[in-house]
C-alpha cells in the first residue's frame, strides 16, 4: 500500500493548487492525492494508507466520519474562518503549508519515517 496525503474539499481549484504546492514541498517522499468528493476519497482509502487527510469543513458533512476514521486518525480540517486548530484556507499556499507543518508538529504527526520533516531555525 502506498502512503498518501489526501486532500479533500469541494473547491476543486483550491485542492489542485494545494496538492501541487505539497508535491513540490515533499518532492517524492509522499504521494499527494486530491479529491473533491467523499466517495472517491473513501475508495482510495481502501487501497492506500492515508497518513494524513486534509479535509474541508463542508466535506465532513458528506462523510460517514466513522468510516473515514477507520482509515486514518490524522485529520486536519480546512476552515473559512481563522481558528488555531484548523488551517485557514483563504491565504497563500505557502502559509497553508506552514500552518499544516505547525499543526502536524503540535499533534506529533509523522508524515514519513525516513527523513526529518521539521527543522528549527535559530
């Protein structure tokens, strides 16, 4: 099974831009897959290991959340409102990635084993 970061949101353009940004950031360390509906995400989850699911708040309504949680415990939500525990989606892609890395660090989510994801600047 391939390890993936899954991005799922109803705003297709947002999902595609973020997926491309993450692909550049993580290079070939992880596969990034973009989804704009719950059914395609759940179908992929049956075949691949979702290391992290980035999920639009509005998508959560269309999910049987328990089913998604059976595939991954690592879910980070996108929000149209600024909140500390979520990623504000209406900001630059670079800022979205920075917020993603911050939340992963706070939750101790390890995205890939063979390399160090987080570095501290002094």
